[in-house]
C-alpha cells in the first residue's frame, strides 16, 4: 500500500526520489526521506502530499550514500508530517520505514514503552522505539535488537531500518508485504517493487515472508527470525523498462487503455499453439477435476470475475461462485466437495485476497492465481499461476488488467471445457474472437474524441450518474461505474437495468446521466424499455449498443464479438468516459484521491 525504497553504497538522494516517484502509485498522501553521508551527518525530511512537495523541501546539502524513503497511504493516523515515514526513535538513533499494519502495536506499546513519549500516531513508531529500547537496555547491536522486536510483532510488514551508530547498514525484514532486494555493483537497493528501481539494476533477490537481512554496499546476509542463514538466489528480471514510462501520453490511464488491443493479440499468441489453446495441463486437470470453481478478487478484478463466471460456466459446465475476497475470508461459505479456487489479482499482492488463499492452503485445496505480476505473493503461494501478460499497469484505475483478466478466464474456460470433452468448448473459436476483440478495441480507442464529447456534454457538472445493463452488461455496468467514480469523483452506481425501478429510480431527475449497455440478446428489448423509463423522468441517456441491437441515435456502436466476450469491447468506451470526465475536470487521472493501486492491508 505504501511504497518503500532504500539504497546503500551510492549517492542516495536522487535514486530514492526517483524510486519514490515510481512508487507513488502505491500511496501518495505524504512522503519522507532519510539520508546519511557516513561522515557524521544524517538528514530527515518529510512532507504532506506528493513527492514533489518533499523534493521542494530538501535543501542542497542534504545528501547521503545511505538512505531510506517512503510514500504513504495512511492507515494509522492522518496524513501529517509527524505521521509520515521514516519514523524514528526519540534519541534519533534509529530510522524506520514500513509498509503494512502491525496488529499488536498497542499491546507492545503498553507492555514495553509506557515511559516513552511518542511523536506520531503510527504503529510504525512503536517498532522503532522498541528496537531502540532493546538495543540500549539489552546492549544489543541493531540487527539483534531488530530481530528481537520482529519476534514479538504480529502483522504485515516490509521494514527498512537504519542505525545511526552503524549507518553503512540497512536492516530489512519482510512479512506479507512486498519487498525486492536489488543487487548492484558496489551498492544494493531495496524497494516495494522491482519496476521502481529498474534504472539501477536488473538483478533481484525475491525475499520471502519471515526473511530478515543485513544489507551493506557489497554484502547481503539473509536470515530467518531465529537467526538461521537463508539462501535466496538472485535472478535477472526480464522487464521492458519502457513499459513503465508514459511516453508521449499525458496520463498512464490513456496509454493503458490504448494498449488493450496489443494485450489481446499477445494473449492470442502466447496462449495458443496455432488454433489450439495452450494452458499448463496441470492447471486444466485440476480445474476439470473440480465440482465447483470459486473466484475471489477485489475491486476491478472482482468485476472481471463476474464476467469470468459466465464464461467458465458456459464453456466448462462447472458451477462457479464469485466472491469478494474481503468478505469470503471471514465468512467462508459451505464449500463443495472438490472446490477449485481462482484468485484474480492484477498486483498479486492484495491482502484481502491473500487472507482467503492462506485458508485455502491450510485446507490443502488447489488454487490458481491469475495475475499480472510474476513472482508476486499470491502467485508464489497458490498452487498454479497464469499470467495476464498486460505489461506494467501504473494508473491506479485498472483498465488493461481487467480486459486481460476476462480474456485469460476465457482461455482457461476453453481449455477446461475441451478437457471435459464439451463440444461447446471445441466450437468456441476463441483465438479468432480475441482477434475480433483487438480490432474492436482499436476501433473504439480510435474514436475516443466522440467519448470526450460525451464526457463534456453530460459529465462536466453532474454530481451523480448511473450505469445500467443486464446479463454480462450488468457486470460491465459495475465496472463502468467504479471507473467513473474512482477517477472523476462523480458518484456513480452500476445497476441491473430492471432493478433500477425497484427503488433507485427515485434518484433519477432532469439531467441525470445514465449509461445504458446493450449486448445481451435475451434482454436487449427489455433494456430499451428501461431506458425509456429513465428518459421519461428526465435522464440524459448514453447508449453503448452491440451492432446487431443498435438503433439510430445510439452513442457508441460496439463492434461485433461473441456475447460472453462483449465486456472486452463494452468496457473500452466506459474506461474512456471515466478518463475524459476526470481529465476535463483537471484532476490527476492516474492518482485519484484516497486510493492506492496495490492494497496490501486488510
Ligand atoms: C485496489 C485498486 C483497484 C484494484 C483492487 C484489486 O483497490 O485501486 O484498482 O482493482 O485494488 O487489486 P488487485 O491487484 O488484486 O487486482
């Protein structure tokens, strides 16, 4: 949720500021940086708001060859300078940045630190004060004091700690929060994700939960919490650094919307051998053996799961349940005899989803993570992984990961259905359909000016809006509404078109924008009826309709594609509508207020 970066062994200030800027998508309500020049000077600077505020506060003499930095998404305490990280011990000896949540911080505080005066409301300060206390009172070196504290801590963390009495070390620890250790030539670097520091190194060590390490400029010692040596291999990461740059685009969100046709083509290439679908046979077998599939996800990924349910049920015949991970984790339903779990997660780090996966693993049940991030926590911990191959998604509002999730679920559905010998799956010409999706998406993104006009006409001043649809259009209505509200702050609800009249239609008044989606052959006429109901109450209706159901006056005619895959194209004008509504209001499209891209707290 928060972003952390640390470096030892080279001029640290710019490396850290760049890393922070790349990590800003993880949280951006405040930021801080600690630098030590190993000549007896240490500097701490913190600022509320974006990294540029922090940069503006730094004076030229604040330099160092060791440093740790943090960009925050507040959990404990408001986004203030005092609560920003690094947190420090009262004697200014220890400095700590933290991503995660310490669950027993209040207990630790009461038990060990009743005599300490705290300067922040954070759980993190408890940890740094406690390290200081153990170091002083037990006369322990920093690494030993740190490990002693870690053995008492319950919760999630990625920690970077510096001790001003041995400042050429960064001590790090990981549990349930992402952290990568980058290996350089004469320096080492630590970050929440590898992409943020790709300009520094391509060699990374993937730390596991329970790992602690003592990192200096040319040495890395990794141990477990009991002090046993742990060996973690370094590997070269094969990521295109351009994939995480904006190029000529003003915002990542539009770049990522525009990339969707290419993602469809890549999936059609990588998951097919000629026209034959190609999925790891072990995954196909495990899913085919199941009597029920459970899809768990959060946010946009959950909406992709709702579409996946339709695809998987149609092409495999296996019943599918879709759950919000945050609910499912604490209210497990009665499971079928042979369940198969699918975790849909762009980042592979969502804490709510991980809670469910941990329980699935405890019960020794088979699971598949469908994710965009190879080596992410949920990928590592599930039995199997399928990759979205969408390239890094930087804008907080998810776009290309959603369409990739829909496509990969379709790929899985076809593979499993074929394994089960179903004719409907054999007849499903998915490779061709993904080609149609790519073409259709291209046509829609090429027509983006039209969507910009719609946004200007209907969404410039409205405070609320609706999306309506039936069947898979209902799932897209939920996603369209989420997109619009998260980036434009227009309060938007997605509704099953017919359900609106059972209460919520009371909110429709003159000028209320209602986006209606029409792809479902079974209900296209009925949805037209629902449109008339809201029109007669003054709504401004925007219609996105499939070619075969389109009528004169519809705003967007959706290119032809099979109905269950129609979300691949329907969502594109919805994404664009959200993008332009936000951009036209002058908002920061890529970093909407209060949000974070990767939510690693429950
Ligand atoms: C956050 C993001 C959403 C995303 C959700 C699930 O809330 O802001 O865009 O859909 O997390 O993330 P995941 O990485 O699990 O797909």
